[in-house]
């Protein structure tokens, strides 16, 4: 069988969690190892030549290891480097420079999605509803003129890092305290936006070879068991701390009773956001559905959770009748047809030649971690 049909695939993921065991928010980074194992297993079942590579801050060594493997496609699961999500675009940049095909969105999209305030500007420019917001670089909140309640979060984090019950503020004193806390703890601007009361709905999107995108069945968070007085949000504890009340009070469920008009509006907004942000292959939108029926995009997740048993994307795929293996194969197929340069050289031929010529040499050993239990709700919630 031709290489294009059964490509060599290297699953690349971050391994910075290995040095951050004492970080209380390390769980969101460490979880990627299990996802990588799921993807490797799915591709192995498809008969592909596949292995996994964990990378840290030494990208030169990582590229050497990638070159030694000579993949047709890199399955990119690298979400951070040195514990910093802002470095997520670096590996795709190097892969593009080396003419190596990879899965998922390009560097510009990844960078925009991680700068939430800039992502809002792009979405608004495309007519996509997103809550009014202001980005603050200092604890001074005197210029904030948005109506309460407001939502305060780090402007450059994902996986619900920095989000807690205190993120929803209802007066100026609470606003000042939370903005100061975010800036001090995460050393980055705080994003202050209108808090949209309403249903929290997730739109998982899977690309097609013709350039279109499939919207998988909608899911939402059931907040019915959230303790009284707790805001209806998916905090870091709700996503990662299984013993917490927030975790028990945020159950992802199929969205089954949505009016046709609302569902159509969500679909229109999702397609517009996917195009505006130039997402590729797959992604997920987090939406708050306001009382007036407006679907506000509260987050764009181009590198969303792809774990098999508990990930939100796989859950949506199952609801559409798509098995996990089929989803992973389809993502690889989309990357396989993409050419880094507009020429007529088949991607597999050009890719392998470029690897051997430019990147051959020693490198990091291929990293595999132990399969472990993962939180059932980590695919849900805003980033």
C-alpha cells in the first residue's frame, strides 16, 4: 500500500509536566501523555508505522529526533513548552520551515487563540458575537465601564487555568481583587469580559478533504448539581479535580432540547468562527447561549482534547456515529493531503527528503508514558 494511504506518523506532545509535579495546575499539562497514547494506539490499529515523541524546551534536539523518524505526518499534540502555553506555535513553525506535514491548525491560529483579546478582535471583525471585554495590564480597574457581573481570567492560558468561582465578580471591589490576583499569579494581562448567564454549549468541528467542516452533535454542561451559590462556570477544579464539588456539578451531556432556530444560529456562528480564525482539521468552540438567543463565543480551542475515553471531542464524535479510530485517521488524512509549499512534489517524497537532508542526526529518545486514568470531564469547559 502506498505511503499516502498508510503513512509514517510521529505523535509529538509536550512533556514539561515532568518538571512541574508541585505546580497545583500541572494536571492540565500532564494529561497530554495519555492523549498521545490514545492516538498512537488508534494509528497502530490502522496499520500505520507510528511512535510518540515527548518534547521539552530543546526544540533542536526534538527536530533531530523527528528527522530521524522521517514521518510523512507529525500528529501535533504539543500544547506548551517549559510550562508556558504561549510557546505552543513554535513547533508548527519549525515543522513548516522543514516542509513537514502536521495535523491541526497553523502557528498564526494557535497564537491568536492563545491571545484571547486578539482572538476577540478577529471574531468581531467577522461578525461573530463574543462578550464585550477589556484587557488590563495593571490592577487599575478604574477604566472598566462594562456592566456587572463580569468574568475575569488570564488572557493567555488554556485548559481553564486561572478560572475559579472567584472569576465571576459582581462589584468593583471584587473586580479589583481578582484582576490583581490574576496579574500577580500568572504574570500576564487579565481579560475582563461580560459574564453571559445561560447555557454553556460546545461545538466540536471536524474538517473534510473538500475544505468544508462537519459540526458534530452539540454538547453542554449540566449545572443542575452545582452547589448553591456557586457560579455556573467550568473552573479549573471542575475540569481537573475529581473530588471537588465543582467537578460533580459540571456534567457534560448531549444537547437535545435546543430549538431549531437556536441550533441553526449556533451552526452559523461556529462556521464563521472556524473560517475567521483559520482553524484547520479540527477544533472546538465554547459558546454561551444568552437569554435573547445570541450565541456568544467565549473561547476557541484549535488544539482541543483528543483523548479517547473521556475527551469532549471523542464524545461528540461518538454521538455522530464516528468511532475514535475513524476520527484520528481522518485528521491524519487531512494533514497528508496538505502541502507545505505550492508545488507538485508529493508530500511524502518531499517531506522525507527534507528530513534526511536537513535534520538527520541524534536526538531525543522516543517517549512513551504509562496509560493512566483520566478525568471524565476534561474535554469540557472554557480555556
